[in-house]
């Protein structure tokens, strides 16, 4: 199966939808995901009313945006929400008035260092209105009066989030989270949404699952705070989550990045680094938790402390199209999405096989009589079983498979069949 193509096609469907931290764009996105996943899983959608307290925050009013534009004279629009959804500041309150050029420039936002691009600007928690355009367009505005219109509404409504739970043999959980609030941006974060959806299909297809897998979709920051707070869910997750990943900006093909947890050595850190180093380590960038920026903040906050890491290709803030009109479908690709899927698939496979192992024999076992070693001794035959013998030597009942992998410099992906061979020969056991 070409997972990259399937994900890219889904991204093409989701990309035009105008999403914010609340509203119909998020709901439409979730309806599409639910249909796309079909009977693979139960896709749970939740609504939390405006005014609900979520830890130190409050669920804001729901924002409805119908239109926004600037015109020099009636019918002569120089900027239109219908043509470019980023032209209005997110969560703008309604306005309909004529202003001077000087007054207009006070509410227009640009990206001066990228004069041909329109920036993505929001004002979620302070009521104001505003517009966005290119710096070049702003500099070419002519003196006179301008008609500014934002046809919007801030109303008592709700915040929407969703989750999927795929039960395993134990209640111990692996968390995979992504955010669903950014409008018309492909890498940030249509890519995270479609990767999470494809991972649901993959994990649901596994015949056996040691872990229970929890997928979370919600608006960045306020959505995850809401998710954690509802019904004291954070307490359950704190007890059950063994590793977790926040998916963000995973659709381009420029490299890979990890945003480490606070300690930098959780199971999440260890498994993702093991997988990333197995490919092209020179293309992997590591960022400390001090360089965090997405929902790894909430999952790692004191008292919650899930040890989650961020997984990106080009990290948010770091790629030139970030939070601008240039983050379109040309930034992501089938190949980029496929690469991210392969990384997450290997991480899940590594977690599923990560156990503490103990060798069953005292002293080195006779491999030849088990058909695991050539019966003729000659220079070069050792190479074929060297990894197998290394695993046995390091299976001391203290190291898990990730630690063995690090010690013998062989990625977990290559050790999984070795472990299975040794288990079948009764030479090793899970502690």
C-alpha cells in the first residue's frame, strides 16, 4: 500500500477547510476523518461548552467567520477572505466602517522579511479585528478611504475535540496527538492530522497489540488542556501512558526533528531517537525541551508529566513557509508523508517488542545443534551470527531491547527478527 499517496489525497481534501480553535471548520474536518477511517475504529467527537473551566483557562466563545474584505470603493475589493482565508486575523470581531489609509495600516499585519507572503495571525483571547496582506501590497496602498468589513460572530458555543482508543492486551497506553486548528496550511498541520489518521489504520490492522493506543485530535493548547481536564482524564493518562508523540509539520522532505521531553531520556525519547538514527542521522535535528512550541508543553507540564516528545520533519518556526500563505500543498509530498509514516510505524513496532530479556543458558549456548550456527568453522562464518550472539550476551535481565540496541549498535528494527528466532529456540525469554 502507498500510504504516502493516501495521506496526500486526504490532505488535499482537508487543506481548503478554514479551521480555528473552535467552529465548523474543525467539525467538518472531524466528519471527514470519521468517514475516511470508516469501520477501522470508533472516532469519538466531543463538544465542551463556552465558559467551561479547563485548569487555569476557560473555553472561549465560538468564532463564526462568514466573510471579510477591504474595498477602495463599493465592489472594488483589494483583499477578500473568499480568495485568501489568511487575510483576516483569526478570531476577529465584526466590523463594518470606512477608515483612512493611516487607520487601515494600524490594523494590517504583514511579514516584512518575506514581502511577498501573507502571514497567519490570530487574536484568540483579546477581542480585536485586523487584516493580513503582503508587505508589498501594504506599501502600494494609495491614499484615501477604505471600507473594511469583517462579517463574523463571537457566540456562546463549544470547543470540539476528538479521540480514538484502540485497546491492546494491557491498559498501558501509547499516546499519539496532533492539532486541528490551523487554516489552509499544509505542513502545519494538515500533515499531522493525516499522519495520525494513517497510523490509526496501521495500528488497527495489527493482529496483536501489547499496548492500548490513544489518538487525540484537538486545537493546539486550549484543546489539549480541555482534553486533559475533562473528567480528570489527566490522572488516568498519568497512570497509563508509557510513551507519547505530538505530530507536527511532518509532510515535507527536508529532514527529521525531535523535540525532546524535559528529561530527554524517557521511553518516548529513546525509541524515537533509535528509529531516527537508523536512517540518515545527518538529516536528524534534535531540539531540547527549551525549544518546545506545540502540545508537548501541555503533556509534559508538572503534575501531568507524560514524557511526550514532538516529532516533526522541518520543525515549526524553522522552515521558511511556516505560518504564511506559502505553506500550501507544494510544501508537502507523498514521499515526505511516507517517510514520516515509516518512522512512526517503526517506533510503534519497536515499542511493541521492547521487553527486558534474559538468556536461558549458563554460558554460551551451542548454536550449531539448533541450526543457528554453521557446522563448519571457517573465516567469515561468524559474521552471520554475530548479532545473535551479541543479543544473548547483553540479555542480562536488566536491559530492555532499546538498551541492547544501543549497546551493540544495531537498530531495534533489525533486532526484532533476531529476538523471535532466539525465543523460538528457547534461548531467551522475557523477564
